[in-house]
């Protein structure tokens, strides 16, 4: 089956979405990592005691709030959230692409995949 102009445009857009999502998230993590090391990298380390990360660093709301207040550890986590959100955005975009084509079987399959992704991410949030 030959590809149409719409199929090529969708594939190009998906490729750009994935490329930009990974590039932006990598840039955020890299910049925040360098920032973190310049602020905290020179201090002595105490490996005799375990110090867990704060609970706010393990929730989406806490990470976005900390990143908004420009805390470098939270900005690193925010960059990782962007990386996780990239393939989810790809699936969501694909739903709309199939809707435009009126390919209902693929719309429902892709919606099912998106729901499973969102439920698994919400369930993962409970364990963090």
C-alpha cells in the first residue's frame, strides 16, 4: 500500500516530536546537572548514613513546584519527567492523526494504548 502525503507528514511530525522531546529533556537534565554539581559537587560526602530523597522529589506536583522555584535537583527530575512524557505525547498525537484519517480501529487501539500508559504511570506514582 503506497504512502500518502498525510502518512508522510504524520511520520515526519512524530519523528520531530520524539527528537525535540528527547533533545529538550536532555538539555534540561544536562544544564541542571552541571548546575547541581557547581552548587553541591565540592562538599564532603557522608556514606555511613542513608539519606533518602524527600517525598516531594518523588511526586509530579512536588517536582513541578520545586522546578518552578528553580531548585536544581527538582529541575533534573523535571527533565526526566519530560523524557517520560515524550512517548506519551507521541501516542496522544497518533490518536489525533488516526482521527483525522477516520481510521476507527486504529483510533480505538491507540486510545487503549494511551489509557494503559496513563494508568501505568498513575500506578507507578503510588509506589514512589
